């Protein structure tokens, strides 16, 4: 393990904030590891999983008397016992299912290892014997790491206790590691059937560790640019991630952390905001470099302070727009691009508190119409069925449920022609307090079946002329009934919920009654979608005023 010990400092430097965990686990796994380890990280579990994977990969490649074979699986992806067993056994055996082999698992032609936990235990033993033969009798130590282990309690609660006792059941040298954002007390089975683990708690990353991760992102992007322009004779072209700008980037991320730390300290979120603001922050320097045609170098302290003073207010605007994902980083960066002559303007006293016309902070505050355009463009990029769903959800959240029959129902007289809308209803004048329109009060929850009913009416009224003909559907409305009952509609609803265009108000595990949702789009966004789809939204709203 000497080579692993030599490479451990570099591994710790690549994962700042996880040095203590890496040193502890390295010592345990190379000496006398416990059969069950639980790693608890409530803040950054994804980064902990990446550090764990790097450590296990390092140990598996080390030259030592004991060879370490590992399998790191995700409990979200392995949502059934068969998937979990097959993934673990394939990873331990170093087997990758391929299309040419029929995606067969390891030794599937001999025996199936995924029928139950007993078969899985026999599969673990078979892999151990196989690896021992390959290693010429050398000792084999196995490590099974489970990411997002809290999901096991929801999908496979009966597997938790046997997994924690895998070494005792299989009678081989194997260690199981749970990586979870929940405490072990919330994961362990009842009645004390699982042993207590060796517990490793990860503290929240400090400021220095977060800044090291952010600067390492600059280094990796800069190296990627350098490798793509690997010319030994020509100088590296100027770009936002030029190595000469690394000191400026360190000051930039320090300012970014100071602004965003009260709201979020997650390195991924700060990296996303930095990717949106850094190109605009450094663009005045790149423009000046292009005009003077000199070698790119770090700016002076006066220029750095001017840029920090000008762009610090826009960091708050970036946090407000990008942290809740109301827009994407590229659209925000284009919308808040700095003026070309930003550094050429004379220094104005008092500019710390007063924004000049055209500065990033003022443009970020004075461009609501541009923001609406960006949001509308992203909504227009959704599939047609998703746009109809958003309009139906807005109507279901805005109109009272008792008005659906009057707004969308058929007329009883005439030739059975469908009513398009039903007209708006003006509230009766009363001597009391004026009634506030529902769209100004905010959306109200509605059941799923009500939204699907409104969706069916919208499709029948405003989509029948543009969708392809289906001669097999002869009964009126049959085509629409088939469309709204497709799995793709429910998948679109879940996708809209995941991107926060729909809010689910009922618990996921609630079984009694239909799921409840609430619209998350504004009146302007709903009007834009309805206009594109040819739906008269104001005519379908009970009180559009």
C-alpha cells in the first residue's frame, strides 16, 4: 500500500473538506475494516460520493498483498432488489454487460444471483473465489458502497438489515458502506436487527474548502482550453479562463462567496452562479487586451476594485435568478452582458451606491421585460402537450371548481355545439369590500383529475384541427380520451413538477384521494402560451379582471 499512501495527499487535495474522512477510511480499509460503515453527510452527499469513489479506485489499483475489489452503486438507480444484486455482483467481478453479449450479467449462464438475498450471498462468494483465482491465491477484500442509502428504506426496507450483516452471512472479507444524507437513526430497521455501524460524520464545508473547489474548477476548465489549443509555437488565445486570470478569479469567487453565503454555501450552486457571471466580469479586460494587442496579464489592483464595485450588485441579481432556477445561466449571462466601454468610462465618485446607466447592476434591475422574454422563450420550447398542461393547470388554479360546468360545459339547446368558453363573469357590485381577482390572490390547489378534464376540453376544442387524423376513432371525443390517458401525459406532469412549473401540494405517499397540484406560472406566461396555442384564455377565466 506504499503507492496508495504516496497518492493519498494528492487525493485529499482534490477533495477539500473531506480530508478527515479519506484518511480514516484509507486507514480502516487497508488494515482491519469493520463490516459496516455509515457515512453521514447532510449538506453535500454528492461530493462525498465522488470522494469515496476516488478513494476506492485508488485502493483497487494499489499494489498490495491484499487486493481490494469494490462496487459503488446508487440506491436511486437500483430501485429493485434484482437491479441492486446484479449491479453489485457485476461491479465486484469487473464485468460490464454489453449489447453484443445480450446484456448478460456475470456468470448468468451458470446461475442466477438475483432471485433473493440468499442467491446474492452465493454470488458474492462466487465472485470472491473467482478473484482469488485471478490473484493467484492473494487475499481479496471486497467493499460495497451504497450511495443515497436513505432510498433503501423507501424501496427495499427488507434489504437493509441483511446488507449490514453481509460479512457475517457470506463469511468472507467484505465491508458495506452506506452514504446517506440522513442519520443512521432514521435508516436503521426496528427491533435492533441491524448492528451499529462505524459512524463517520461529514461536517459542512468551510469557506476555505468551498473556495478551493471553486478555484479548482477554474484550473480544470483552463487546462481543457489549453489542451484544445495545444500549439507549442503560438501563444494561448485570450479567453475567460486564461491562466493569467487565475488570481483575479480567486478574488472574484471570494466576493461571490461573501454575497451568496447567507443563502447557500453549496459548491455546485456557487459554481453555477460563477459560470454565469464570470465571463461578463472579465469581458472588459479581454476587450482592452484585444484593443491594445498585448499579452494577457492579471489586471492592476485599481481595475480589480473597479470591476468588483461594478459587478457586486449583479451577483445578488444572479443569486435571485439562478438559485431558484427561474432561468438558466446562459440566458442570464446574455441578458446581463456588460457594456463594451465599461472600463473606459471615467471614475465617478459615489458610484458605490449609485449605478450608472448601462452598468450590470442597473440593467439587472431595469430589464423586467427582457426577463419575461427569456422565460417565455423557455416555455415556448416545451412540447405542445406540456404547454396545454400548463394552460390547463393555470385555469384549474384560477377558476373556482364550481364554475367548470358553466365555463366548459355543453349547451343543452341547439345542435349540441360545444361552448367555447362561456364568457367572463363580472362580480356583482356590493356595498362591502371589493372582491380581489383570484389571479392576484395566487393559485389554489386542484386535484389531478380536474386538470386532466380541463386538458381534454382544451385539446378537443383547440387542438383537433392540427393533430394528425386517426380514422380508427369514430366516436366524438374518443381520440381526446385516448390522448389524455397516455403515459406520456403523466410523464409530462412529473417533468413539469420537477422543473417547478407545477407544484405538488399533497404528500407523495398519500394514498387516499387524487394527487393535488398548484400552478406555478404567472398570468403573463399563461397568456403567452395560450396565444401560441390559439386558446382564448381570458374567455375561459371566470374573473380575468
